[in-house]
């Protein structure tokens, strides 16, 4: 299983060598994943492939040691492992049909276990832990059988049986001048050259060779030859992609046309949440974790949860506390990892430690998790980086599938962590019998609607950006929230601090009167995260009172409220609305305008939002 970049190419006799094109494409796509890389080409001897775990440079070394012959047809992949560790064996391409077929894949095939069982019963043997190999085997079986040796037909038939999200590329020895690709909920673009055609996860995969591109629609299949491309749907009915001219330079192409990785990653969030939700319900409709090395009876006996994390990940942990305590009735403490070890924490075999880390390498969190394990606690990691140290050492793992996060400021990983924490809460609620199956189903249904709602917030973010640009000279911004709005407020403040180097603080709105209200003076900008008026009404009313209190003292109030909440308008200089959603899930929406605000304001100040001063993406020192 992978979630990386794929580049495929088909070059005509006048075109570039396939291997050179694929490697160049992978070099440009490496930002999408760098756990392993691999290529396959069609030669006179059939399919030949090389693959290596680690960065692309490992594959280049391998190709130097074991070169591949010249070829005009090839595919390549750079992987961001989701399930199945980042090993040589799990790297793509995966071969099938006796080594005559090679397949690469991004995404998650949800019904792979069921397909694997069926194919195994038919005598197919698997060598990796990936779902990609299952897709390859399925295409191979169909190619030899029902599709009558037609790769496009085999792909169509296979896609009719696959569930989940995928971009698949396949080549077969018996059709040496063809590459077939399919997409569902995962990107795929065709590049149209002169006597050569290309495929890529995005245009950066072929931008050095052509600027003419065709974007495929949902559930479409494309077959390319050196001088043709043909699009169908999964049933074989002719279809059309959208042709466009790429007018980005190569650097912009890697960022999906956005000015920065951070902006791209903010815009990736609907997909990050959707991918994190994907494939969590098993065949029996029950939730499952990625790796579970804890006996479920021990999880049932857990009487306390301690979340350990730093920075943004710790704010995700604070959101988790509200959800897990509400759903599972287990006390949850959230502690900064670097503080945990240096007091005398009460931890025992009935404590479940949840270590949240995007990178999986944060030394503070790693050391704290190790300490907890030494005290007898079980550690469950919520992590975005497959194969990193924290999940490797943990007793259980729930991966966020946000894809690689390049910008130092965490955005999509935060929303994915919160999503994973909700899944953990539901899992524990299911296991311990705190939640009925129907309740879990309803919450999952609400979660499934969130990606489209995030997209709405992004689509409506022009006013937030406009406001940010007018505030470039602001010296201090405060953020207030209650309940799950409190960690959102702190995350909004952190984003502004780290990107725009502006003093910013997030407060619990109720704490204001105990001191921070003294900071309010004429013109002080204050963001207020207002809870839904549909939820516990007292909560909404209290926050509205807080807005009045600070407004009376001169604050310039900027309010994030739920659509239809007209009550706040009278007290707000600016209101940004987010779609309706249950209160506990609201952080997935309310955070987005704050990220957009910080990114835009820092950009207006001329700062590099991808690499803010003094910071590192992964903090591997204590
Ligand atoms: O990789 P981790 O999630 O363990 O990293 C934790 C923090 O260092 C990280 O969230 C940091 O606060 C970010 N720069 C926030 O944007």
C-alpha cells in the first residue's frame, strides 16, 4: 500500500528513453513520498524491475550497480508507506502474471483482504504485505482470463472490483507499447508529447518533457501509446478528460501550483482527512487499528489514558481528550512529552499512553513513550510516518494518511491526527461497549461529510486572506475558545507565532476574567472560536458574553462561527462562517481559517512560510 508519487511514461522511437523520463519524474515527485522507490521497464526480455527502500538515491545506486537495458516503456513509483513497512519487498512496482505484468499504485484498496483470500484460494502467491500486489494479481488474472489478453479491459474489470482510493498504472510484456492507468479518489494526469506520452500523479512528473496535459476525471481509465491516448470509464464506455496547458514552472508544479508547500498542504486537507478515514471499518463493519500488539482484553482494562505529544500534535491530543472522555468515559490527561518524564507520573499496566507525532521521530515524545513503557504502560502511536521510530517501538499504531508534510508548520497532519484520535475514541468505545454500533455508524457518517465541508471553508477563504493582508503590521493577536475551541485557539496562535513571528496567545475564553483580559486595549485583535448554537446552548451563550466583554474594552473581534449563527454578528467586526457539524468534530473546520490567516499574513510580511526561522520539521533532540 502506498501513497506516493507515480510516474509512468511511454516514449516513441523518437522520444526520450523511458528510464530517464521515469527517473526524472520520480526526482520531481519525491516530495510525495520517500520511503522507497522503484521502476519497471519493458525490454526484449520482458519486464525488468529494480526497487529499493529509502530515498530515490538508493534506487539510483542500485541502477548503477545493476543497470537496466534501454527501453521505450516504463513506470516508476516513489512511496509513502501507509500499511506494510517501507521495505524493498513492499516497494513498488509489484509484479504479477508470472512477472509479465508490473503495477504501481497510490492510495488504499479497502477490500484487499477479501480479494487476497479469493486469489490465494486460486493459487496466487504473494510476496509483500501490500494491497498493491493484490491489485496487480487481480489485473494479471483478468488479463489471462476474462479480458482475453487486453490490458485496458483487464484494468476496467479490476477497477469494477476494487474499493477505496487508487491510482493504478500497469504495463504488460505482451503489449509493449501501452501503459494503462486508472484513477478513483487519487490524482492522475496525462502528459501529451510529440511521439511520446506520459502519466504522472501530478504534472511535475513530466513537466520537463511537455506542457500539454489532460486531467482524468473520477473513475476513469486511460490507455496511452506513443501517439495516442484513450479515456474510458470503468465499464469501458468512452469518456473524456480535461485538457489544459501547464503554465507553472517546475518548482510551482511540485507545489500543485500553490506558492508554498504550506498553502498546498492546507488545501490538501480534505484529502488528508478522507484518506485517514478510509479503510477503517473491517468486513464486519467494526473499526480496526493498523497494528495492534496489545491484547484487546488489556485495552478493555485501561483506566486512564495519557496523551503525550509536542506542539501542534499536543493540541490534537487536547481535542482527543474531549472526544475520548465523552465517548469512552475514560479519564484522559494530555501532557507535553518533555514535561512528562521529569515529574513522577502515575503510570501502570492499566494506563494507555497515546503518543501523537507527525514525524514519529520527535525525541521528546520518543523518550517519554519509552519511559511510559518501562513503567508498564502500553503505548499506542498516532503517526503520519510509516516505519519511523515511535510507531516501530509502540504496542499499537494508528497511522494518519495525510501524505508527506513538507512545510515546517503542521497543518494537514493536525487535522489527520484529530481524525485518527476520533477513530481511536470510537474504537475504544466499541471495544469497551461504551458506544452502540449505531452510534459509531452515525459519528462515522458525520466524519465522512467533513472533507467536503473543509473544502467549503477553503473555497470561502478569500475574505480571511484579505483581512490577513490588512494586518501585516499587527504586533499581537489573541485567540479565545472554549471546550474543543480552546485547543483550536492555541493552534491558531501557534501558527501565527511560528510563521509570522507575531506575539500570539490562545486562551480558554472562561479564563479571560482571571487575568488575560487586562491585555485588551483599543484595537487589540482577538479571534474567537464560537461553538455551535445547536450544541449545549450554555456554551454558546457564555462565549458570546466573552465577546461582549472584550468588545466593551476595545477589542477588534474576529469570530469563527457556525453558518446561521446570526447572534454573533452584532458583536463581531468580522465573522467567518464554517459549515454545521457536531460540536466535537468542529475543530476539523474551525482550524482551517486560522491556518489560512497565518499563512497569508506571513506571506504578506514577505516571510518563507515553508521554512520559518529557528525551526526544524522534525525535532530530534531533547
Ligand atoms: O513530528 P511531531 O508531530 O512529533 O512534531 C511535534 C512538533 O514539533 C510540531 O507539531 C511543531 O509544533 C510544528 N512546527 C507545529 O506547526
